[in-house]
C-alpha cells in the first residue's frame, strides 16, 4: 500500500505531465489538482501557508458534514 506522501507526489507528477502532454484542454483541470496536492503536501510537511491550511480545513469540514469522517477526525491524519 502506498503511503500518503508517495500518493501526493505521484499525483503532482501525473498532473504536471498532463499539462505538458495534453495541452490547453487539461491545463486548468491539472492546475486545480496540482494546487490541492501541493497544499496538502505543505500541510503534511509543516510548511503550509494560511491559504493551504484554509483549503484543508474546508475539505475536512465538508467530509465531516457528509459524515465521511467523524467530527473529531482530520482526513489527512487517518
């Protein structure tokens, strides 16, 4: 099983390659994906900006509201 850090790095690399290989059609989609995974990586490494933390809080709050995770859980710490 791949750990979260490896998963994130693979995702960033995949979407960066999509920008190179697939051109304009995938630029915005790939940028959104890369932005999320870069923020998540920064949070995990302890180098997050306030924007990174806010994004992860929003995702976490949404998962809690949908009852995918418990109210006292954090999705990236599971």
